């Protein structure tokens, strides 16, 4: 009986357009949820690095905190502690970490 039911079900001929529509939907989802946000983040990172100026406090990708002492073409020198200076590439600045420390208020301790 099951064999006769399976033989009676005829596939429709509209399979190919539906597959193309489905593949197009998958590509659109990948673009809007993965590729486009990554491109926007890269654009924001590039703009952030270009706007860095002398005297800004930054955090590098490796976690080094410091203040920019000098800026050159594609590098900068940060002052880390009491005159210690280290040269880094501009691409090593962490935009997320730098904005996070900029948002924090410095804490002061009252001594009575």
C-alpha cells in the first residue's frame, strides 16, 4: 500500500526556481548579518585611527595603556610610565578598549 502511495505522488516542476530563491535568501542573510557589519566595523576602526592625536590616552591590542607622545606616518610613540616610551604601529590600537577607558571616570580617593 505504501508503495502505491509513493508512486502516485508526482513531483512538481517548480523545484529549480524555489532552490534559486532559497539560495538568494541565504546569500542575503550572510551579507546583511556578517559581511556588512564587518565592513562597517573596519571603516570605523580606520576612521578612529586617523583621528588619534598627540595627548590621547589609548589601549593597544596587546593591552598596553599609555598616552600618545609622538605621531609619525604609520607609527606612534606612547609614553607608558614616567618617561618610558614605546613605538607601535597605528594598526595596533584597540578602538573598543580605548573607548571603554575613555568612558570611565577617573576614581579619586579621599584621604582624611
